């Protein structure tokens, strides 16, 4: 599976790195201050542009909320930055087909609409106000402390592309464990789990009730798999081969934001009561979006029905995948050279690398900071900062 998607991963992370390097975070914060339809649409577009792993997305949403963005808009930004992203769509297309890639974007839009409507009813203003007070200002740095050239000028500068390459490699490093775990677990599931086990988990032959059960079970599997971002696409391919419905696959992909470690992070950010409501709302809209997409695609006659006997070919073949991998190998080398020479090419101003996960973060918008030997260290999330400080405490004791 890794061989089949190598070129897609390189292309996806390259595009995601370019978008992150050329889109201003300060502009994001300025545009999300309210919770109307226009702000929700902006949050969706800007979230898709700010491709992130689930941990970084949750931290960025928290930071936006701290800086004054509407709570629902912040959550929509988080949805979009993990589900409406180009690298996810490309890998879905390669492993599962164009129908799944299209369903990601169509279902993502449906999920955001459903979440916006349901959240306005379920989440009370006093609860979100209490969450904002709980977070405080977080000793956030000045959002305008770093000035950059307009994006059109950066687009034609070596420094801008060096920053983009650094983002791409930082993103790969950030999700390397999730990607490795996703491919490894999916490989074992595809080969070792008997069909009878899948039939016991995903009921079949009961029409609507089969579809409903599958879209409800999908998020539960995502919750306990601990795999997020692109890493859950290989798992989705294994589940599709195993018998889960089309809508169940979609709800599973959306539900990387329900992984158990993230639930503890939400509790720390927003408190236990609001987190419980978020879990219910997230699960409901993710399952509902999967169900709606399944019946919508069925009505349009484009619902995939054929399941592969194997997720990918298990022998080497001279096909389009091989040639694309040969082409994108040098692209990867070129990105590595740009990232390695970021400073020499004039890039890197206002950026720092999270020492825990390796993500590149803007200093002015880093969700978490710490001090070591009198030097500020910047992190993509509180999760990484806590791991950093825990490791430092162990070093001090030793």
C-alpha cells in the first residue's frame, strides 16, 4: 500500500506545504470572529488550506477561539483542516477510487452544515463563554509580530518555496507514526482477519439498518484505532475490503477527531461537560454525513459496490504507479534540498520547529510555548509541550 501511494503522498504533502506557506494565519483569525454563514464558509476554506494532523488541528482551533473566533467557526476550521485536505483526497483516490475522494469533500461539506445547525441548538452560549474564560489568553504572542511579503511575491521567491518544502517535510515528520501505524495495521487486517470476523462487526443484508449500523460503528473503530490524518486511509481500505458499507467508510474517515487521546485534550481545553456534548455532536454529524453520502451517491448511481479481493497488487508491476513513483522520487529529493537550505535561501523567518513532533509552526501563532535554558521553545499543541516538559523533568531527575 505504501508503494501504491508513494507518489500521491509526495504530491499531497507538497501541495499542502505550499498552501500553508502562502496563507496568512493572521488573516484566518481576523475572518473568523463571528459565527454567521459567511464565517462558517471561510472557516471551511481556511481549514482546508491549513492541512494538519488531528492534534495540531485541535490546537489551532483552540488558539483561534482564544483569539476571539466564534466557537462553532473554530470547530468547523478543525473539521476542515483534517478532512477537506488535498493529500487525503489523493490517497483515497489511489487506494479506494474516485468515488471515495469525491465523497470526502461532499460528505465534509454536509458534515459541516449539520454540525453548524446542531451545535447552535445543543451548545449553549454560556457554556462556550465559560470555555473561553477557562482558556484565558494563554499568554499568546502578538499575532502581528512577524510581517511577511504578500503571498504573490512569496510565490515567486526561493524563500517562499523553501518554507513550503519545510512545511511539507515537517508535516511528514509530524504524522510519520500515524502513517506507519495505519499502513502496518491495515496490512495485518487485510491479510489476517477472516471475513467471518468482519461479518460479525458489520451487519449486512438488512437494508437501511445495515447502513445505519455501519455508519455508527465506523467512528467507534476510529476512536479506538488511535490513527489520524492520512494514516487512517489504509485502514479505511482494509475495512472496505472487509465489508463495511460505503457510508461506514466515510464516517470512519471523518472520525479521526474522536481518537481517545484527543478526547482528553478537549476535556483539558473546554471542560468535561462541553467535551461530552462535543463527542455526541461529532459522532452524530459524522455518522449522519456518511449515511447521507451513501444514499446520495446511490441515488446518483455512483455508489461503489465492487470490493477488491486485495487492497492493492502484492507483486511488482510496470504500471502508471511505478512510473509516477519514479517521477516523484526526484521531486522528493528537490523538496528535501529546499527544506535543508531554508535559511540560506532566505526562508524560515518567523518559523520554529516543534522539537517533539517536528511540525513547522509560526512563532506568532504557536498554540503552546515553553522555556528551556532561557530560550523560548514553540509547539504545535499543548500535547507536544506536555510531552516535552515531561521528558525534561525526567532528565532533571536523572
